[in-house]
C-alpha cells in the first residue's frame, strides 16, 4: 500500500551525507574544546579510542545488514535478533536522545543568530525549527539534496581547516613541542583521559542514521553495507586529524570550554574573515544536525508505529511527498518543548533529560554488538567492541560528574523495558478477552 510505504528515492551519496550531517555538529565544532581542556594532549588518545569504538560499531551494522537483510533500521534489526522488548526500549530511548539533541542544537543556533538578525530569541528558535521542519516535509529526494549540500559545506570547512593547519605547520614557525608537551601529555592524569571519552562518544554518535536513511533507497541492505565502513572512516579521520592539528597549532591550555577551538586557532593564525566564515560553518553544522535529527526521529516513529509500539498515526504519509508528516511534526514539537524547558527549568527537567541521554548512546551500541553476535556468531571484533564499550561505562562510573548520568541513563533504559513488558502483558490480556 503506497500510503504506508516510504519513498525509495535516496541515492548512496545522500545516505552518506545524511549520516555525516547527523554526526558533525556543534558537538564537534564547539564541543571539542571541552575534552581537550579536561585531558590536555591526552585527549587525542581519548578521541582515538572513541573513534575506534565508532568504527567498530559501524562494522557491526554492516555485518548485521549482510546477515539479516530486509529487517529495516538498526532498531528493527535489534528487534529481530533480541526480541520486541529490546526493540521498543531501543526505539524510544533513541528517539529521546535525538529530540534532546535537537533541543540543544536549536538553542545553540538561536544564540548565534539572534544578535545578527535582531529578533527575539524565542522567535528565532521558532523560525529555525519551522524551516527545518519544512525541509523534512518535502519529498525525500529534495530533502536528500538539501542535506547533501548542507553536509558538504561542513566537510569543505573541515578540509579547509586541515589544509590551513598543515601548510602552517610546514612553514616551521609554530612551537609544536611546546604546544603539545608544555604541560605534559597527561597533565590531569589518566582519569581525566577516561573522563573525556563519554562526551566524545556522544559527539561522534549519529552514524547509525545510515540504516534509517538507506530504507528510502532502492537497495537498502546493499547501501547500508557499503556506507557504514566508509562513513565511519571519514568521521574518525575528520575528528582525529582536526584535534591533532589543534593541539599542534596552539597551547591546549589556551582553549576555553564552550568556545570553538577551530575559530580560536584561525584567529591566532590571523586568517582573514575567519570569524565570519567559521560562524557560518558552525550555524550550518547545527542546522544540518537538526535536519538529520528530525529525519531520524520521524522515521524511527514510523517504524515503531509499524510494529504497534507507537500510534498508527505516525505512519500517515503525505500523499505527494510520501513524508511521514505527523511523525515529523510530533518530533519537531517535542524538540521545541525541550528547548523551552531548558529555559524555564534548566536545573530540573532539562538537567534530567541531559543526564538521561548521557550513557544511552553506549547502551545502544552495546545492543548493536549483541545483535551482531546473535545473528553472526561470536568473533574477535564484537568482543573487542564490547570490551571498549564496557570500558567507556566504567570510565563514566569512575568520574563523579558522569556517574550521575550513568545512573539516570540506566534507570531510563530500565523504565522503558518495564513499559515494554507491561504493554506485552496488557496486549495478551486483551487478545484473550
């Protein structure tokens, strides 16, 4: 039936860029300063470990797609391998992670744009969200092109930064040894290196959007298998190369958490128009992540509705664009509510939401590993991936400010599992009646 079947008009290049768009956002262009400030030069090792985990999880997604084709996104693959309760829990917590991220991206973009457009902050938030919602209500092919060029701008900016950094280093005027080793490789100890990993992993999350976007292409499983490896390598390469250059070009202690290290480096190198150009790139990165996030959340709601884990209304498609309009509008409204809650109750509700999503990315990756083991058998790669993920959770438990996030995230997963079990028993009772 066409009214409940998504379009299949995305090409491999769209799928790859939608995934990159979901990963490379404010958490990279602005958030990279925080791990470096926490761990010093050792942050590069934190990024390397997080990147290895991201790449290995992408390999797990590839293996799952090849061994059990035709089951949809990673959420439905988890449902297929681990059961309905795991699928329900993963789908709704994944949606929660994304809508919380969307709320953060809306606020960040509005904060940068408000001084430029001289409009009330709340109005700028609404305009940003309205534009991105409109993009997601277009035909998926048009949306794919929109996001493709959005993401290309980010990739181009990263490439330009890397080129500028490499050329500057080869000129020989930068005191690399002093910048990198001035305060020691691990100025705050090993614990600081571990403390940086959860935030880095969160900033690298989003590549699983490949498995969602591929469903709207002609050969989903083939495109998932093809894109997971290449996208994973690109993301890890972007992150590691950029962070290494930042550490070489400026003293790590001069970076301020919450401010863009890219912009700081370019200003220190006296690159003309660096500030204006980087602001454009950062805003574009936020809008691109917002765009990809709305896409991912609406399609996950569509899948949840298809297996009766969400209201069937989320499966209604626009007759001409075949976009799940109610799912898009619902996710958009949820993101706006979270952005409003962040202003009205920053230390209560919003703080709880941030804490609840802290370790969920790691839990989702662990479920992907279990799915791979269930479908393909045990091997060295899933064992290594699981041990790295377990290490990340241990790191969260050891660090006081992330220990709270681990507890809240675990409780959130537990609550979703209880809801899934209760729904199952209620459904059985109704069917018997």
